[in-house]
């Protein structure tokens, strides 16, 4: 029989699966951070630095104040101590090394020109020789960034990628190269994959694509707790064709258990090991790309809010602000804040606060404390509140 869950329990299951509601350590050490990333499966990378880059925030939301150098050491530190690698998972992501074999099928598809952005696929076929010549330069000269090559005419667009950058990104997508480090400007520096990833990881057997995708869906289900097919697919950006056989097999094996939730009008599954807490106590500002809310339809189902990032919306048309973080208080999202780090003034600027209509009376006090804590974490001396404070 299909079990029925009420929406409040589904929300608690999802929060617990994501690591909310657990006691925060008094001192965050590397093992705390690694457990958090292993639980989530990835941290999405984003270069926007209005507040701080988004990949630093999920650990902060779950663990509290921590030293970002712990993350940087695992991602871009000395090769012998690396624990993370960069690849396309849920967009560009930092991923625990043990998951690398599960993404080799995607690299093989990119190498064959069967996946990836249309502008990159040309390097798998018609312009493969151009990309291989860049690969050989890296092999002979060592790590290089796109700015070190300076080949090709720059193009219009969000990233203004030139031909060399596009060739490098195809080599990256197809697994020939990976990120060796990041420069101060956050520019990616590439090197041969075999010179960056540990031999112990490279020596792991490559699963059949169907088996790899099944393991990815299981990771997604464990990280989400309770999820629809779209939620499960979205976590590692799998297509319906790739995901549905995996879901069906996991259901057959009993790993995924069908459930019904009021208001969820799609087939929904519960991971068999999902915790069912009686309550969640947690206060956290959430990055726009936090796994809890990055699938916007899921965020609306869980919390009853319509959340969209408004960076690309013209200023007069924005509702909540430019770089807006939802504020989670226990089991509700109770407010949204538009934040900016003014590093010269050493101040956290609260450009707009918007409370949800059902926010409890103490939400303002809790939010102010969360903002002060974030300012301390970012090395800022004060919090400056604007006058745009309103309810909805």
C-alpha cells in the first residue's frame, strides 16, 4: 500500500535529509565539512560575489561559522589532500571524489558530441583537432587558463567566451582536463585529469551507464528524503530517459517507497532510510543555489513560497531585490533578504527585508541575529539595514 504523508512531515523529512535540525559544532573542523558535502553530494559553484560565492554558503547554513579555507583546501589545495573535484553535476559543482566514476558516462557522451552545449559539440567533431592541440599544449607546458591561450575572437554573451575557452570547456566536459586550481579572480586553471585526480580514484572501475545513473538517483533520493521524479532527476541533471529506468529499479528493490502527499500532484517517493523527525529547530540563511531550494517547484511544494532569483530582472521590476537569500526558521521560510557585502566599508548591507505573511512574531529578532552571525563569518564589522522593510 502507498503510505500517505502530511505536508508538514514531508517538509521535516526533506529538512532532515539535507542536514538541518542537527546540533551545530562549536568548532567546525574538516571532518564536519566533509560529512556535510558527502550528505549533499555536491556544492553548486557560482561566481557571483555580491555577498560571497554561493558554494561557500550551504555548509555555513548547516554548520554555522566555519573557515572557508577548509573548503578551498579540499577543492583546490595540494593535490595529495584533495577531497573534491569540479564537474558538471547540478550545473558546475564541487563533488566528492568517490562520485567521479559515476559521471564518466557523461564525459564519454561529451567526448562523442552527444551532450553539452551546442557551441561546444563542434569540438567533438569538426574542430576536434583544435581542441586536441590545446590539450597537447597543457600536456607539454603544464596548467593553463583561457586567458593564457588568447586564441579566437571573443563572443557576446554572459561569459563572453572565445574559441579557446570553448575548446577548454569541451575538454573539461569530456573529462580530458579538470580544474587544477582557481586564480584570485576565480578563473579556472586547467590541467590533465590524470595529473589532478588521485590514481586511487582513476583506478576505480567505470560502472555501466545505467548502473551509474541508478547510483546517482539513489544519492539524490538520500539527499532529498522525499522527492518527485523531477526532483530526483534535477539533482544531477539527468534526462527523463536517463532517470526513469533508474527510479523504476530502485522502487523494485525497495530503496524508493511510493508515498502520497497532499498538494503534491506527481508520483512521489520516500528513501527507505529517510529520518522522520518530530520537529526541526534551525535558523539559516539559504543561498539561492542551496540544494534545499534550487528546484523552485520543489521549494514551492515544501514551503509554500514562490522563489526566483532576480539578478537578471531589471531593477524596477524586482520584487525582493538583487541577491536574495530566504531565511529558514525551524520548519518555515519566514523572510527573504537582499544582501550585499561592502568589503571596503566592512559592512553587511541589508538592502531589503521582506517577511512572509505567516512569519511568527519572533522572526525579526531571529533574522537580525542570523545577519549579525553572517557578518562575523564574512569578516565584516557591522550590519547596515536599509529602510525597505515590509511584509507581504
